[in-house]
C-alpha cells in the first residue's frame, strides 16, 4: 500500500489559515476544493493496487471515451466510495466486480458510489467506470491543466495532456489524490491508425482494430502518481541509446520526436547521457529501470511524466534559449529539470500538494548541482545567485493542506536557494550529498509528508533545524541578519542578531571576522557581540552567495577621544 492515510474534517467551507502553516496568508476555499483535497472515509477506506485505463482518443472530434477499471483492497468496512472525474465528463455506468451496476451521485468533480452491501476490510474488488466526453482544453499548458489538441508543422495531429495541479480526473476517473498510487498500471489507448501513441512504461503490444484504428498497450510496472499518466499522440521518429550505469546495469533511452526535427533532436538529446551520470552520482540509480526512460517531443513546454518525459524547449539551451546566468545556457533546462523529477516527485511523491516543494525545490536545486558537476562549485554559485531576481517572497513555500493548494511558486527558485543555504549550514559536502541519496533510498516508491523530509535531515545531521525549516518554508519572509559595526580608533566591534518570524531562530552563518577570513558565527534573536581583528567596517562581508538572507548592516565611527 503506497500511501500514508491522513484524516481531515470535511466541511462546507474551509478557511485556510492552515494551522500547520505558520505565516500563511488567509485563503478561503470551497467545498469543491475540500472534496478534491481532503482525505475522508470514502477515500481512505480503500487502497488502489492497479488501474487499467482503456480509452479511445479522437483528434478530429477532440473527444475521449472508454473505461477505467480500479482494482482495490478494502482498508475499512464501507458501503460508499469516492472517485473523481470532472463534472463536464459523462459517466455511462459503474460496475462492481464485472457483474453489478452501481448507483452513484455526483457533487462537483467528486463521484460517490453506493455499494449494494458493506465491503469488509481485507476484501479485494474492482470497479469499472465507463465514461466519455470532451476534456477541458489547456489554455496555457503545462501550468493550466487540460488536453492539448495541436498540429505539427506539416499538419499532422499532435495531442498531449498536462494535468498536474488541475488533476488527472480532468480526463480519466480515479482516486485523484497524491497519497494513493497504484502498484502498477496498464494504459490502453486506441487512436487513428496513421498515428502513434507513447505513454508511460513499456510498450506491450500494438493491435489493429477495425475501421482504421489501432490500440497501444503500455504497461507501468512501478507505482505511478495519477498526474504522471499521459498520452503523446502524433507522427514520431524514434531513435534510442543505452546508458551504462557505474554499477554496470543498463538503462534504455528512447526518444520520440517530430521527423522534421530529428537532426536537432539527436544533437540536443546527446545531453541526456552526462545528465544521467550526474543523477546517478548525486541521487542514486534511475528509479524506474524496468520501464526505461523516454523523452518525447511535446506541443507544450515540458512535464515530468514518469518514464515518458514531455519535452518542448525548442531544442535550445536554458529556458527556451534564455537564462538568469551565463552558465545557465550551457545545458537544456527542460531536459534536466523534468528528468530530475524522476527522483524528486516520481520516486518520492508527497501526500498533499501543499508539500509540492519536495518535488520542485529539490528538482530545481538539481540544476545547480548539475552545474557544479559539469563546471565546478563557483559556476554553481553563480547559477544559484542568478535566481534571486525571480523570487517574490509573496507566500510561504508550503501551502495549506487538504484543499489541493500548492504554496508559492517560490518553491522553484527560492526553494533551491534555501536548499543551498541548508547545505552551507550543515557545512559538510559529503554528508549533504549522502543525505540527497539517502532520501531517495529511504523513501523509494513512497508517498510522504514534507515533515518526513525535515525529520530525516534532522536525524542525519544530528542538528536541530526545526527553526530553519519553519522560517524558510512556513513563512514568506527571509530572516534578516542585523549587524551593527562600531569603529573607535583601531578597534572594531560587531553586534549582531537575527530578526525572524520564528522565535529563537539560531541559524549559523559565515561572515568575515578578519581580513580575507570567513568564519561561522551563531546569531540568535538576542544580540551578541565580537571584536573584529584588523577588519575595517567597509571590508566586513556576509557569505550571501552561500546563505540566502536579508542583511541590515549599519556602521558607526566614533572619535577615539570620546
């Protein structure tokens, strides 16, 4: 069972101070948000083991239809189940164990299924949901969820879907909550015979159907989160490669691109090999080796679909050819960032989207680590600090729980700056890198709470980092290091303290204590003082490239005769 059960009270209205969210601005949420984001008994009473999604996709009519069969085990006696499917999609029937049609009612995007008798704990059953309709169209994919009905440069249909945040239930019925992943899944997609479909996992078969249709069966042999399930329909050219891992295991690399851009793709995707070596070195073996790795050209920018990464970065380095530092133009941002999610997001998945920072902060920080791997530490620091211009400090990185709401988009760039700060607080590179690998080992194929990441790091470092995590993740404000420098004659005294939302915030930080020498000091909310040996106030520095803080620096010069 790949989940950690969480229980929340379901109300008509949830007011999101988010009690677990220190410093979170006031949000108001509706019952619709709660039905999607909250784990109540009709959801927690069963554990999904397997999905068989069997659909037909028609690019001409922009309709999809078919069925999803959910194989599950009963966790708690129940006569009511909740699944999710957007209300614009029709449900034709729901059948229990291939025999009995079930009654159901719909409330917003939730579907409540009445069972003919109480199912008992430990029993295993299946429900098949036949459905169809026109799924919502993504207005700005991948940020705005939905289907993408496009055509390529020569007029062929080119179809994809991106649904993270919006929900996989916008196009197929499932228990749409990150805390419950099936152990495996079969994805059967029927499309016009002149096209090809690429989905997650390994291709098992292609079956010719009547009247110009064919079915692609893709099998996923690992746990997979609902928002990662995908279709990629079009006219593709295929080429492949093999990555030999340092331990001798091999990983298949398959690439599906538009034929007219094959040469560009072969040139650009050569970056995958060194990236895979980096990922293995820093985070451990590729988590889904049986299912292989695929990179698929997409009509949108990109998405971390498990083993079927969507790519749309126009075969340019950086982010569509731009970067906030020069070194950012030395690699393809989308290949690196979306592939990093195979470890951060797909291997380790958070129970609640409020903790999406685990996916995105570590995924973004992977970019800086790759720069360090390829170009050295100083280049990595330039890359990281170039991201400061993007930070808004508008909301906490952690969002409110139980309402399907992420925290601030600062989870990307601020998130990686915070992780870089944490690395330098720990001040032990080998330990830090072993923590990154250890997280992927400890929580392999699991769904977790973000607090479990905090607890793991606390345990591994033998440090009390609770104040650090609270300030940086649960409040929007950066801590401010207030420093007063007083020079009288040749004597220079520094008085310093933290100004922070968290009581007793005590993060260590490096400053210059003598000419050209950085040392760690240990400020708290209470002022401390020290003498600076031969250091002029103008030469006092804080290691702001390593520690992401605000600095309030004041200087006073006193006549030595006073």
